[in-house]
C-alpha cells in the first residue's frame, strides 16, 4: 500500500490513539511509582513497628 493513499484523517486518528495509549501508560507508571514508595515506607516501618511510639519522660 502506498502511504500517499492513506487518508489524512486515518493517520491523525492513529496518532491520537497512540498518544492516548502513551498518556495512559505514563499515568499507570506514575501510580505504580507512588505505590512502590508507600510499600517501601511500610516495609521499613515493619522492621521496628514500635520504634518512636513511646516516650520516656522520667528525669
């Protein structure tokens, strides 16, 4: 098939579809990054779960 025979609207629709797919992928990757950071923080706290929860006020 010759590229010049493809209607311009079809090319734009494909480009728009690719852009939408790319934006959805980017949003999903950002979401996974945030969730990963929260999981790391949770794992760090689970090592010493009681650390910092009690204060010794005796002098």
